[in-house]
C-alpha cells in the first residue's frame, strides 16, 4: 500500500528517537487509520523490534514477545516465566545497543494481564531511562489507551515523552491519494472518508459508481461488512449501537429524534451515545456561538464519511443488495448521492476557510463551525471576538449557479445570529460547485468572497 502524508507524525517519532536519552511514545487511534503503516515506515531503516500482540493466552503473548527480541539480537531464546523477566531481558539487550521497540495492539496484552502497565513502568524507570532506546506502545482501543496508558490513574502516567493521536486524513491530506478531478474527488471522499485503507482500496482509473459497486455493494468485498466488524471488535452487543448509527446517518440528529427512531428511552440512549462518542464513531455538535457544555441544542453526526454512507445506503438496503446490487445503486444511491455529498462539501469548505485564513486571504477567526437556531441555519460561521467580527458562509453542492437569491437569504439570516455588539463587522463567503450567475461578483462589495471550484482547488 502506498504511504501518504503523515510527515508531522513521522517527524515527531524521529525527533524522539534522535534526541538524547530514552523515548517512550504512545500511538493510538481508530482502527484502519494507519497506525501500523506509520510505525513500519518509521522503523524501516532503523534498528527495531516490532511485536504485534494478538488475542491469545498470556503465556503465548509473552513467548512471542521474547522470541522477537531474541531474533533481533541474534540470541538464543531464554526461558522466561513472567513479564518481569521478559522486560529484564529486553533491558539487558538495550543496554548495549540503541533500538526501537514497538508493541502494537497493546490493549490485547492488557486484556490478558491488567498489570502490564505496572511492569512497563518499572522497565522504564529502572532500565529504559538509562539507554538511548525508544519504546512505542500502540493501540486501536482508544478508551483503553486513554485510560490504562495515558490516564491519571495509570502507572504509566507522566512517563511518556510523546504521544500521537492519529486521525483520519482531512480532505486536503487525502487529495493526493484520490486520482479524480476535484468534483469527483469530493464525491469519492464523501464515501471513503479519510481512512487510508478505504481510500487506497478504490481504483481511481474506474468510475466512482464502479468503485461503489465493486468495493461496497459486493458481498465478498471488505467494505461490505466493515462497520459490523468494527463494532463487534469494540462491543459485545452491537445491535442497539447499529440502530443508533443508522438513525443518525438517516437524518435523526437530536437525542429526541434518535430516541423516536430507535425506540430507546432517553436514559439508556445517553449512555449509548457516550460510548459511541468514546469510540469516535459519532460527534456531538452545538452551534458555534453556543457553549459546548451548557447548550441544549446539540446534534449528533456520524464521525466518519464511510460509516455515514454505509448506514445511510447499505444497512437499510441489505436484502435488496444481496439480490440486485446494481438496482440499489441506480435506484437508491445514485439519485440520492448529491444530498449525501452536500454535507461533506460543507466540511471541505470549512477546511478551505481555515486555509484561506492561514494564507491571509480571509481575515483571522478563532472559531469556525455550523450555526442554527429554530428554522434558521448557516453552513459556516466564523467568530473573531477580539475584533467583533463575524464570518457567514454558505456552501452549495447544486447543479445550478448561485445567484442573487442566496445572497439575500444569507444577509437576512445574519440578522438572526445573536453574537457580538450591534456594530459588529460582518464578512460573507459563498462556495458553489457550479459557480455563480454572470455579474454577481461585480455587484457585491469587498465584504463578500466567492469561491467556485477553481478557487477551492487552489486552497485544498
């Protein structure tokens, strides 16, 4: 698989390794996000021991760990009876040679012996810190890594010299991997999201429709059952979580709407939502002008574009896909795909806003997000409290050029945004897939910025 981007993360790992003294790096993030590929890329030309833990008995885990150490140092495999001895053996070898030691899928080890963090604490304090070597622990169970490795109650708290919370690619980062023009690249990203494994599965020499049918709507394809697989590896009873994700993906975004669509009472629902947030499968959003802690106007959305696509188009149509995937694509997915992509387009435009701010093509804003109140909604609102300045932007993924009607609507909506003083400064921006009617730009003052696909391309 081709390796893309991750320059900042590689630089962080390299800095830790090349700095004087020992290193203890923690790498974690959702499954399929590219943690293992990142670590293999980092280790490739450096002396290293790479151990991938598995879901098996503790003694087998320990035996394989020691085997990996002995193989790297060309040593006879010693007899080891407990983890203390295993880490003593590792410390003995690292005292004579600088090396990177990676323990991947660390939560599998903790599941078999929850004292592992204590063993590693002793290893770091008594042996590793006297070397120039580097230990990396990596895991896909975000909750386990945050509590048992990074948490205040963990024996390892305060020992790390660095941590990487590896995120899916933004559209800007993913753009290099998507071999379509900008329009189809946005459409494709709305389906794969920024997960590297999903991005690299698509064949960009074929059409988007062919990729959907080949890699998602085919029973033997990896992505056909991928969300179920991900949930089953994290949750013992995923059925209710599946129904909640489907409800959110199909437009039920408030707690009341989700409860109505799933039949789950508000009390249990709150716990399910918290779990899905902890697993980074959903996000909670409030209007950008509101307090995240105090606002009751929260909405939930599926945090991954692929999961949002799958729960909207695949899960509800599973029986039909089994019989006639082509009909499902032509009759259900294709005609409704523009509506699905429109939400992704808003996120791409948010990225463009931040890039325009970095390039000083727009004034600076400290917060950028969605805004809504009652029936009014604005795709992007930016706040600059120090300057009493407000940015209001709309994003249109439509087949027709944007005209004067949208400009008038945006001006009217601006009056409903309760933020800042009465004499605040207002700036406006409009993003349009199909451009703008002739002469619109000439009729607007300098407080307006218009972004067609050409301008968007230069930003992202």
